[in-house]
C-alpha cells in the first residue's frame, strides 16, 4: 500500500478586492484513498490585509494518506470568504488545485474566481450586498460542468506544500 504525506501551510491570499478574508479548504479524495492521520478540511481565521498586501492565514496542512491506486489523485478545493462592515460573510472566490505528483517542496499559487450571476443578482450584490454562490459546490471539481459558468477572477491563494511519498512503485504497475 502506498503512502502520501502532505505537510505545509495555507500561507494567505492576495489580489482580492475585499479587506477582511478567511479561507476554507477541503482535501478531496477518490474512493481508493484513505486518511490515516490529520484533518482533510479547515477554516482559517479572518485577517484584515491592507490593499495590495497579502492577507496572512498561516493555516497548517498535515495529512497522511494511503492508497492502492493513483486514480482520482487528491485535490485541494478552496472557498475564500470576506466579512463586510456589517459582519456578514460573502463569497470572495473559489479555487482548486491538484496535489503535485512530484515529491518535494512546492510553492503553489491558486487562482480564484467567483460566479458573475445574472443582471438582477449583480444589482442585488451591488446595492444590498451578498454574493452569488454555487448551488452545487462540487461543480468546482468537474471542468465539463464549469464550462457553462460565467465567472470573473478575484485573487490568488498562496500555498506551501511538502509532498512525501512511499511505496508508489508498487501501485498500478508504476515503475521508478
């Protein structure tokens, strides 16, 4: 059985138009993957970044996984939330990235986006507040479903991830 260790941190976000941001991440696994130790999801604290500077979260990632197949390689899914002056939480962006296949230290940048919505939803967001969110968040993982979405870029999440692997030479006939 092959093992995968993910150790790192969700450093922060930059380029978002909102000042007070937090992030929720989830590690999405295929059926062949099992969690031995660690958390596969977490929420960060809210950090009030200055315009043009990184909003710092420093949220640890530490997960030990096992698998008998490399199919459905793990992915990280992100939701960035902003807090407005009235204390309401609004979506600032979605993002997704594959866990790197190569062992080693990886500095990753995840480009985030959010749905635009129709004209009425855009007016409501402008004058009343709130934001358009996906009715089915699992759509983030399927690029075929995302094809019909109208979105706009919102910011970038920075992530540092150390990937360690053991025993993959015996999985699905992989030779090293």
